[in-house]
């Protein structure tokens, strides 16, 4: 495009002196071609005969750009050869580049070669230019410097391997040179902190990247900068506002390497030295607020959390003023009640040798209202399912809290990657409105398939269990016959199908469907049906249960919006042959209605880190003709608190009571037994099994009162649990939560024997593993502190249990 | 043997192109796409590469891989702006996005791109016969976007978030006034204002009934022949009655100075 001194060039004239004029192209010739065709060059340039171009203007520039973009030519020129009125003749001069046949990397390890091949951008078939080779050389050198090689030499050779098609092979001969490690980090002029403390500040404050630098002892430019920032932060957080790094040097030096205590070899290493200026340590003298009309000075100062005479910690100041992940901050005070356009302008004023005044000017502005709330990225889940989960509603005051809660609740749906949910605000200060848009990522699968097999222990045999959960089902689309690829999805409904077979004696089939929003209103509908059969080998004993239920639930807004209420109508048909003596022979019918009140403020379904869950339920099976009667009350409370860092403590307390209306037609089904996991307990479906770790559960291993040597089950139970849990892996593909627990519980024959603290105890360790396709698996290994009388379950033994399904 | 149909090392460019074309004509679009890719690689700068680029896009299109076909048509348009097939390619780029546009209840990024691309096509080829088709598709896609907004409003109405419903009905009407959904939205907006007023404290009722009447007047202006006119009139009558009832009670309310709540929901 540089046309030197050719007088026919059109670019040589100062474009400012020329009025743009439109020409018709009357003829084009191309010079310098060896393999490409003239038509291609003209076609690519867009300067065909008959086309119109503006000179000076974009057309010629675009033509040159297009030709360069093909990567086939260098030194592209477009010249005007002749002009006839408003018609011109053009000449395109190109120089064809040799093209790359392939490139080779020599003198390196195989792993390094494949790393480099990923980084080098030269592509066969594209032109080989000085700049593409320089770029590749730079890439190689940068790669080796990051690996600790400071003196890498790259020798480039070009050989024309295909003269017909003008192809060259490029060979990079690499001599990586010596690998240098950081051997010493020292500081000058530091009086308040020792070299040792400062070295620690470089590594501990930052992310593990710096830690890697430290452990591998490699010097990387970016890491060094981050380390310096960490050092500055370290001083500022201790009140040294005037702190500066006055100079830093990084150099190589020879030293003597010792091996095996006696062998000594000369080597070279890297030395890092930083000179610092510390200055005085500043303390807070006064805190002054200006422009605040919504909150008082005292309220703001309290939120800021600084006291007079306190060392001025810059990070704390910024956190408490702007955004604090684990407590209150001044900006939240305003932003949670609509003041989106609120601004805090801090001015830290040095007022004495070692004192500062914090002068904070607040610009409150007006309350902003939410206008439009949108979201993008829902490629499977329907709008309604997302929109009904949004806590930011058009017309409401803006609230940062509402956005945080929305992100949490969208994540809890399980359809979108929690970490990828991103809120974007588009504020309109003129109208005091704000549009909110959420970006969602729906690439993960939500359906899971649980399949498990295992040995259930004495008298149980082999357990085979399979369950499919479709967590984002669409009944509407299923009925219309669309979306069967493989399963109609998008309406946020849950459909699950389960089969369990144990040995030859036990079979269970279940189907469940749940629609969280019935006909578009916040009313959930659940329908469940199951059939269970157990028959004992070598005896006539045979139990059957057919059970079906319909439930309706709604989220409540009062007392607060964490509350929900559910009503369940269920019908059970038991058929018992040759069972325990306290159970009636033959068929029994039970019709019951149950009311459940729940408050759930936990933040995560699989492993909550905070929040609590309270659940109260009352169930009544009225004494209708031909139906058995009872009533049952249950309560449970579970609380999650972060103890230190990511370590979470969960404590649970539960009670249950089974009562009767008069003495006629009492149902002795569903009495309480404790022990084992839900998976093993499904086969003792005549009882209400409460899981308890450390105890086997089931036929001969449950905690239950005995009457005449028969395990009759309790009319009351108590259960307590403490669990200390650590999120070891929280990736999308796998989550692992190891935990330690202490469980206790007991079942009591009747109210007169109820002793809530007379319990059977166990302690132990376990792990909860979540894999998206498999669901949740829980493994626990418990040590019994108490045994169960009348059984072979003794104290001082270990018990392994596994479960599939959610524990919380 | 099948392998003879595939491009071999050492095939000349015309042979390679012929083989690719043969695969394409035998409806083997997956292999055809691979073959055309090879032709493009081998023949950079030739007419074969240009034709191959077009048929690469066609292969993806016929294979229903519309994301790929849209980008390959797009590449053809950029690389060969003067080619004869440019018009066809530019139309099919837009049409690929049209094919990608999902049902209204999902993310509509592709729908919006399709509209943009059809608009680009129409402005470049205003006299093309495909231009009519493009505008037909634009209408269809815009109606889908309108429907999406309308149903967002509808969710808010069902969950008693009246202000939010009104914001979204307004968005439907303002952004897609030509669509049937705008008409439907305006009728529902009248109804929403009336319900909202019914459930409001007395001091706010008049203003909200008034808003219902204004929305009705807008309806009459915009859609005098609208098919929902009957329904709109029923709602506005309710609003007028509401105001009439207020007229008598207003004096007593003024003397009390305290608004009494006649509904549960909002202030």
C-alpha cells in the first residue's frame, strides 16, 4: 500500500487536497502472479470492470485489506494507470508469498513440542512472512521464560520443499538453555516487618498462582507484579498508607549448589530484591459523613465498623464501604432499598503525623425502580420456569439483595451453572429506572439415572435398584408428542420412575410426577404411586402395599417468603399374610390427610452452607367405616452454620408422635423404627423408618421397643444429629463432601416411656458424592456407642452404610 | 468401493471438486461437507474454492446443521461479494438463523439475528423476489418475540404482580404494535388495571381505574376494528362503574383522612 515515488500512484497525493470523486473501473490488470488466478485477485479486491469506486475513499483501502486477508500476498499495491473522464484503469501489483508446507520444532522434549504446537499459530497453506516467523519465535521464547529458561536460543531455517507450488518448510531449532530458579528474595529499608514476614506476605495473600511460583521457584513477570501488589496491600492493611516500593531488581547470580551434603556444583540462580519506604502507621482520628439524609451518622459509622484510634486498614475500609461478602456494608444499606445511583466518595485526609480523618461524601440520588427484567441462555428451560424464580420484579425498587437471592435461587433450580449466572444492569439515571438482565448457561444435563447394586446384609441379600429422574420434564410437550429427543423438557416438572429388587423376596415399583407451578400459579401438584411386595423364603409370610397420593403445595409470603405449605391426600392398601402378631391379617385400608408447614432458607440443595429448615407435619387418618385410624405429628429442625472457612456444622433435632382417636380400629402400620438408610429401608415398608447412621436398620437391626420379644416399633421417637462437613470438591462434574458425624436417637413404646435423652448413639465419618448423571451417593462408616437389646447389634462395632438420594 | 468416492492424496483440484459434488448429489451431506472443506483448502484463490464454499454451506444446510450453514453462507458473502450466488447465500444465511429460532418460550438470540439478517438482505436486494419472502419471515419472527413478551406479562398478571404485568404489556405494545399480541396485550392491560384498582386502597383506586379507561381509549385508537373490542368494552365498563362508586364515597374518605383497604395485595 506504500506506493513510494511512482507518479501514477493514487495514494501519493495528500488526500486532504483531493475532493473524493467516483470513478468507473474500465480495466484492471494484475501483476506478480505465479499460482493464483487473475480473476481471483480481482474478485477478492472487488475492483471488477464496471464497478464504481470512490477515490480517495474506503474502496481502495478495502481492496488492499481483502487481498492481505487472503494471506497469499505481500506488498500489495494498487495503481492508477490511466484515467478517461470519470473512468479509470487500475493495476494491482502483488507479490506472492511462499506458503507453509509444514513447520518443525527440533531440540525439545515431546511434551514441550505439543505445548508449543498448541501455541504457535502458523497454518499450512498460509503465507510465510517475516512477521509470522518472528511471532512464532517470540511465542517459543515466552514459553520457555515461563518455564524458567532465561537464555533460550531459537534458530530458524527455511527450505523450499515444493518448488512447483511455492511451498516452504520452516524448522525451529531450539536451545532452551539453563533453567534458573529463584534462590533469594530480600528487602531493604524494612523496619517494621522482617524479611521473613514480608516474604510470607508475597505468597500467602495471593491466590495459589503465586504459591506455585514460590514452590516451583520460577520467575514470571505477571506473578512478580502480583506479589508486589500483595506486598503493598499487606502494608496498607496495617495502616502504612505512604508505603512505596522504591526500587526492585531481578538478576541472575552464581552460587554453589549442594547435593547429598557433600557434592558441590556451581550453578546460577535468580535473586529478587525490593527496596521499600514504609512511612508512618496511620490511625483513624475522625469519621465524617456528608450528604446523608436516609441514615444517621451513627448508623453509617457503625456499619463502617471503624473506631477512633484504630489502625487504618485500607482493605477493610473498602470492603465495609462498597461490598462485603460476609456482613454489612454501607453501599448495601442504600442499594437494598432502591438507591442504585448511590455513590460514596471517600477522602482520606492526613491530619497529623500518624492520623487520618475519614471524610465520606455520600451522593444518595433518587430511588431507582426496576423496569425490564430479562434473561438469555435458556436453551431448554421455558421462560416461565425462569421468570417465576426471579426476585427482581418490574415496578419494584431496585435491591442488590434481591439480585443476590435470584442468583442463588436460579442456581438451586439445578438447570443452570451457578457460577455462570451473571446479572447485568442497565441503569437509566434520567428516568430513575434500571433494566436487569441475567445471563444463563444451560449446558449441563439435569436428568439423572441412579443405578445401584449391593449386598444388603443378613436376610436381605442382593439389592438392585434403578431410578430415573427427569428433573426438567414437560408433560405438555410429552402429550403433544414433541420433544422426544430423548425426553420432552423445559417445564421444570419432575418425573421419576423407580424399580428396586432385592433377592427374590422384595420388589418395589414407583412412579412420581411433580409440577411446581400448577397452571402457571405458584401452586405445586404432586402425584405418586407405588407398589411394594415382600415375601419371605421358606414361609408363608407375605406383605404387600399399594400406595398412592396427591399433594398440593404453595409458597407462602407470610410470616416470610421462606415458608411453604403442603397438603397431602393419600390412600394405602396393606395386605399382610403371616406377619407379626400385632398386625392384622389380610387387607387394611388407610385414608389420610396430611398438612406440612415448612420454612427453608438453606442456600444449596446438596450441601447447604447456611440457613435452616424447620418442618412441622400433622397427619390424620380418620376412623371411617372399613378404614383404620391414627394421627401422627412430626417436627424437625435443621440448622447450617459456617464454622471456620468452608467448614459447615449442621445440627438436626427431630421428634415424632403417633396417636389414636379412641381405641377402635387402630392402625399399627407406620410405627417408628430407627436405623439404616432410606435405600435399605424401603423394604420394611410397614414401618415408618427414620434413618440413623451407625445402625444397620431393617428387619433385625432397627432401634425399636419390643413387646413379647417382637419388634413392634415406637409410638414416639427422638433423633439428634451433629455433622461437620467440608466441601472438598465443588466442581460441576463432581462434588465431594467428606464429613464427621455424631448421631443419636431412640424409639419409645408409648408416651409414658418417652425419655428424650435416653438415646442410642453413634459417631463416625462419611462422604457425600454428587455426580450429575448418578445423583447423590452417601457413604458412612459409623461406630456404635450403644447396642440394641434383643438383637445382635452391639455397642463397639463399626457399621458401613450407603444411600442414594438426597439427605437434606 | 466407497473409498474411491472420497478425495485421495494426489487428486487434482477438478477431480477433488467433482468427487465432492458427487457426494453432495447423492445426498451424503456429511461426507460432502468434509470434501468441500478439502477443496477449499487445496484450491485457495481459485473458482473451485468459491463454488466449494457455497456448496459447503449448502451441505450443512441440507444436513440441518444450521449454525454451521449460517456461518459458511456468511463466509461466502464476505469472501465473494461479487459472486452470482451472493444473493442466494445471503438469503440462506438469514434463513439458517430462521431455522435455528426455537419456540417462543426459549432464548431468542437466533430469532433476533435472523431478523437482522433478513433486514440486511431486504435493504441490499429490495427488488428481489426473495425480499417479499424475507419480510414475511420478519413478520413471523417479530410476532414470536411479541408473543414472548406477552406471555411474560401474563405470568406477572397470574401471580398478582400487576405493576410488572403492566410494564410488560406496555413493552409488547410499544415494541410490536403491528402484531396480534399487541392487541391482546392492550386488552389484558385494561383488565389488569381494573383488577389492580379493585384490590387497591381507596386512595389509589381512582387513578388506577382512570388508567384502565386511558388504556381503553388507546385501544380504540389503535385497533378500532380489533377483534377483542367486545372484551375491552366489558373491562372498561367495570372501570367506569368503579369510578362511579368512588364518587359517592370520596367525600367521606376525605373527612376521615385515612384510606381504608379494600384489597389484600398492594398499597
